[in-house]
C-alpha cells in the first residue's frame, strides 16, 4: 500500500501590516472590541500588484526548501483559494509556471476556509492511488480584495497570506498511524446564505464582497468542527489525549477555545496564530502548521489534528503525523 507523508512546510505573509488601531481610524470599531471578540491584533495586506499566485509561490518555495526538493520533483499542485488571480486559468497553473515545474498537473480547489483540508484530502487520495508521487498542497489568499471596508462586521476579521506543504507518497507496510492518516470533509449547501460573496461570474458579473451573519456562523462552526473531529477520532480509535498538537483553521480565538474545550484538548497544545494575521481563509492551516514546525514546537513524529469550517458551509478535520 501507499501512504503520503509531509516532507516540508512553508509560509508567506505580505509585508504591509494593518493593525486594529489602523482599522479604528477607518471604521467605527476599536482595538479592544476586536481583541476581545476575536483575539486578532493585526493582519497583513497584499501590495498593489501582488497576486495570490505570488503569495502561493513564495510559500511553496519555502516548503520545497524544507523538504530538500526542487520544483522538478513535484508532479501535482493543488491550490486552495477563494481569491484566484483570474477567473481562469486556475491560479495553480501560474504557480506551476513561476516555480518552473516539469511535467505535472495543477488545479485549484474552492472550499473557502476549509479549502486547505479539501486540497490535502484530494492530493493525498491521488498520491495514494498512484496517480502522482509528490504534491504541493497550498492555501493562498488575497482575501482583503473581497472585503467591504465599510462593513465592520467582516472587514476586521480577515487578512492575506499563504501556506504550503510538500507531501510525498511511498510504499508503506509500517504502522497505520504514520504520515497522513485520515480526513473527514463535509458540506451543507443549504446554509450558504449565512456566509457568501454577493457577486460572481455567472450571477452578477462582478467580484462582489463578503457577507456574513457572524453570530450564526459562530454557532454552526463549533458544532460542525466538533462533529468532524469526533468522526476522525472514532474512525482511528484515538482520543484527545493522543493528540500532540491541535492546528485549527484560524478564524477566531473564541471558536478555537470553544472547540478545544469541547473535545478536551488543553490550551498548551493549541497552535494559535490568528492574533498575528487574522483569518487568512485557506492559508491559515498551513501557516499555523508552518509556524508550529519552525518555532520548534511540532516535531517529527508528532500527531497533529487539524480542522476547519467556512463558507458553503464546508468543514472538515484531518489527522496526520509529521
Ligand atoms: N467593532 C465594533 N463593534 C462591532 C464590530 C466591530 N468590528 N462588528 C460588529 N460590531 C457590533 C455589532 O454591530 C453588534 O452591535 P449591536 O449589538 O449594537 O447590534 C455587536 O457588535 C455584537 O455583534 P455580534 O455579531 O453579536 O458579535 P459577536 O460576539 O457574535 O462577534 C464576530 C462577532 C466576531 C463576527 C463573531 O460572531 C464571529 O467570530 N463569528 C464567526 C465568524 C467567522 O469567524 N467567520 C469567518 C469565516 S467562517 C470561519 O472561518 C469559521
């Protein structure tokens, strides 16, 4: 049988920083309100002309370096994004060209904040199937470009950034809980009116802006994420105590705390980066994972539980060993 392993992680945040103080000069909000309700302190904003594919490429380069590989070693790129460079071709194709990959397939997946986990499940399945051997799975966003800067209920919550992992599949007859172990992904299209963009190619012909009923999303988030995690634990027979690091999608510290408490993961095992870069949608899990690895906290062999929830609704959980 074949199994996929994570070989390297990378991340990139645009240079420009927008603090809560900066936002409070633009909107009727305050540093205190944002910190208390979300845990966010600042966010990064892509420069004029800086594209999602540039951010993705920077993160991918770092992941390749960490894996000790070059672009030529990669035969699959799966890029999760809600903010593509263009309607088509897929932003992954721009990344493929910028990196200078050899013969390979490259495409985007769209599951908003859950995009990275959907992308990881997709790439992992294709690698295990034997279609490809080494994949870049990337989450990258220029999410600030779809924000309505006059809506304080959403403008304060999001930022730009990108994260990436290199995964490789090899023949494996060893332990079942090595490498990438399992995924549980779900969607519920009947809740799309609670979090969406009010524009698009076939509906309005415009790009549109993010619209959200934050309070209702919050409640669904804790319930859906907890059920995905429970599904993963039930499938593997593992318990919350077995988890070394909890690497959640970084939307809001209160959601993270709520989920960690519900499943019984102590605070010191929760990786939190939302304070530093707000909600970067599909980029937040690989950014948090990269942070955990580069800060020396998460080490080879550690068991990692990841989860996400976002527009769609889409949500999921993944379990893997570094
Ligand atoms: N500054 C000051 N006041 C604000 C702001 C702001 N930026 N935004 C909203 N308010 C006001 C509201 O207008 C409201 O005022 P009112 O009582 O006079 O009507 C008051 O604050 C309370 O609003 P609520 O929406 O009830 O506040 P809540 O405690 O739910 O916090 C928040 C709002 C932070 C959006 C929260 O609901 C949340 O985080 N929801 C999850 C949404 C999310 O993270 N989505 C991301 C994508 S999905 C995902 O990744 C999980």
